[in-house]
C-alpha cells in the first residue's frame, strides 16, 4: 500500500469516528431538548433556557456533522469507494 492511500485510509477512519461521535452526541441533545419540552408540564416549570442553549449547540454540531459527511464522501471518492 502506498503512503498516499494509507493517509486517506487514516483520514477516512478518523472522519468515520468523528461522524459517529457527533451522531451519538446529537441524539443525546435531541433527547435533552425533548425532555425539557414536556408537553404535559406547566409553562412555568419548563427550562426554556436549557432548551435554547442545547438547540444552539445542536445547530453548531449539525453544521460540523454535515461538513464532515462531505469530507468523508470526498475521501471515499478518492479511495474509489
């Protein structure tokens, strides 16, 4: 295996790990938002600030996730996958 291919295989593995980590983190954030927006709770009992903070963090994570998916697709294309 040549060094360039090895480099791209390493990058692919790194990106796949990052994408999976972000998917797990996003799932947790979505669950947090849902639990903080309990439709049976009184409005006064909702932690809207926590929802807003988590939603902004989720939005930032989503942008990074989409960018990494594009990078991963490019690396896979280079590798002929």
